[in-house]
């Protein structure tokens, strides 16, 4: 999509797990996203700290049928091709031994547990949270969330990546200025990065 923007925004999405059919993977999805979003992760160091991307984030939106997995980020037009290649290179490593560490997992789990506890402290926020989880999953899912999320292992994160991301259909979009797209001669097939997982 073209618009008068300075930075280039990239978004890649996959169909993620259904909380109704695969609840275990929804816990892995949340921990997976948390690990990759940590500024100390290999993912962030190779993409953002390298200067190729200004920011990159990973999210999973829990839904009853199909939640979306999204990786989005911003880069400059002149670095777009190199940034995309680096991003797809990192995605291909999601099942590589050593890509996640036990320390990263424990930090994410602790952060989520503390955040969940604080969320329950505000009555107004808690009412909205309960309403959301009641409509999307169940109150039992919400009440057991911290315990089940804390059980996630590196093997669970790798299995989640294999089941929902690696070699799976995806959509990719780019928001770029028209003149930048013309200068780069950017075509839709440039977003696919064939040959990567």
C-alpha cells in the first residue's frame, strides 16, 4: 500500500491457534511473543540493535476460532530489502536449538504473572478482562492462565513455531511512500522471500 510516509511499515501475519481447539498453543504463543519482544533476545538484537529495523514486535491475539500471529516493524526504504531478508532469516530460526534460553522464558513468565496480578487490582479493568475472556474462551481458561503459562518450555515454543509459523501460509504487507516503492522497484513477490521457511 502506498501513502506519503517516511518510514516503511511491514506486517506479516499467520493464522494462529484457536483457544477452543488448541488452548495449550495459546499459552506458548504468549510466551513466544514475550521472549521475542524482549530487547535482549537474539531476535531483537539481530534486527533492531543491528540498525536494520527501527522496531519489530511479535503479537498473538487470542480468539476462540483463529487468533492471528503478527510480526510488524518499521524500517527505512533504503534498508527494506536487507531488513526483510534478515527478518525472514530470523523466522527460519524459530525452531533452532538455542534460539530461546531458559532465562528468557522465566523472565517472560514472571512478568506475565505480575502483570496479571496487577490487572486484577483494578475493579473496572478486571470487569472488562473477565468479560473478554468469558466471551473468547471461558472463565476457567482465564483463572488457570498464569499456571498453564508458567508450564511452557522451550520445546513448547519450538513446537508452536513449527505448527503455526514455519512453512505455513502467511500474508505480508508493506506501507511505503510511492516514490520510495518506485525507486526500489518493489514488487509483491519481493515480500514473499521464496526459499525461506
